[in-house]
C-alpha cells in the first residue's frame, strides 16, 4: 500500500507542473530543459516524494546520500543532474525510486534537437512500410547510440500492438488487430518512439495511412521461348499481395534494357503510343496493368525489369525484379 501511495503521489505531483515535467511511466519522469537559458526556470526545480514516511527517510543517488525526509527537491540544469534517485528507510532498504530524464527543448542546434536517431531525410527519423493490407506494418530507424527503445501505435477505436525486434533495436513490427482492408481509412495511424540513452530522453513520431506506406514485395518474372525469334516474358502479383486482385489492382513499371544496363537506368517513353510499348533506341519502357510482354528480337540480350505499386495510391514502388532474356 505504501508503494502504491508513493506512485500515486509522484504522479499527482508531476501532473501539476504544467507540462514541463511529466510522468512517462511509473517511477520515470521527464524534465523539459532549455539548454540555452541562463536564468532560473521553474521547470528545473523538481520535487520528488517518497510517500507517507517519517523524517528518518533519506535519499541516495549513485550510492551517495543527498538528502533526508520524505520529499526532496533537485535542481536539473544538465544531464549530470538527472539519473536514478532512491529513498531508503532506517535499515537502508529501498522504499521507492524515481528515474529523472532530460529532454532538451532547445540548444544551439535549434528546437528539440535530436541525436539518438539519425535523420533518414530532412526532419524524418522513422520509416514505416507494409507489404499488403493485412494491418501488419513495420517501422525502422537508424541509431546513433545504443539506447533503450520503446514504441507504441494508436488509432481511434482500434487496437494496435507493437514489438521492438529482440536482436535489432532499429525496427519494430506492429499489428492493427481490427483493421479491415475493404474499408476506407478515415484516420491516420500515429506511431511514437521513445528513446533513452543515459539521462537523455527523446521522442519521435510519425503519422500515416496504411494506404500511403503500402509497398508490394518483389514480383516474380518468367520467360518462355515460343520460337520464330519470339520470347514471352510474364510476371506475377507477389504472393503476399491481397486478394482479389480485381479489388486490389497493381500497376507495373516495365523496362527491357539492352547493353547490360541496370534497372535504374532511365529510358524515355514515347507518349504517342498506347502503353508506350514501342522500343526507344532498342529499349522498352512502359506502365501497364497487364502481366506479360512479347519480345520479337530474341537475338538481342535484354535486362528485363519489373516493379509494382498500388494502382490507386501514391505509395512506394516495390523493389525491382530483374531477369536476363
């Protein structure tokens, strides 16, 4: 009961500090600190409580006694001032503890500077993808340090569970249990990442519709020689893609490149022709809903490339699939 009261007391105390100090989980509080300020700030004075205990209670940090009594006020200016604070009874037993962390709200690098994760692109630290509309998606990030990571995802009236990979702390898999692929998404998924390195706390967030992050897996390519210098190349929807395909259609980008170019080689399409299927300087490039192409010049060697994306969404293309034909 004493421990429960202590936790409730800490929670109530920090909720009264108007947002500059907050509880992120039991026994863990974050203090927002502007590292550019040279004048005292009320956010830097943090009161810790041990609960309903007498004046004989004492406090320790890094095994050093730093105060007596059931309440302790600490001054947080820099990371060395934060850390784990424990309160003890006369026998030296730990009664309670509070981990104090710092989130830098401003320094010479600007507002809410980040350094635990690496930027993927301008102010983007998290990349999320899904290979279909099953409600399962994966988010990844690049680490500068070796922090403790926790993640969560949410959407109103929905249950989403997330798990950070056991061996690789740079990615997490989430599953929206109530997601229905046949319904229009009316609200974005919110994904939050909390990173703790020493006494430093940073939070990162991303919002998206699953339709915006769906990236099909690579397609499979097949070749069939039909004689008379004809070769038919066909490709299939990824096995993981949703059914029926008539309801979840894909658009394919197709290239047939000579001279041993790779799939990223740019080929100008001819907009005057249906589906751009007339070769340009010996190479083909077009977009189609079809899943096959006949090449009439089997004596030429091509690198045949196909990738896919959701027909109706501005979502990512799959990785290229390639075959020599």
